[in-house]
């Protein structure tokens, strides 16, 4: 599920650093991990909403 979510978010144009936050992943860049500590809550919310809208569209297409 995590891989599919990450891939789908990427295909929807969501920035990689936001996807990492959504998936609760750490970055390999220790300097960035140390100094860039923002939770990016609004960006994560927008990403999950975009994903949800996409999934609802897929469901609607399937039901038709």
C-alpha cells in the first residue's frame, strides 16, 4: 500500500519531499533531516485530499 500510495502521489504531481512526509519516511540526507524539521501539515493534507479525489474518481469509473 505504501509503495502504491507513493507512486500514485508522484503521478499526481505531488513533490517527493511531501510524499516522504505523508509516508512518514526519513530522508537519506542527514543535513536536511537535521535542519528542515517542518511538519508540512497543510501540504500533507492537500496531498491526501488529492489522492482521495483521484481514488474516488477511479471508484466512480468502476461503478459506471
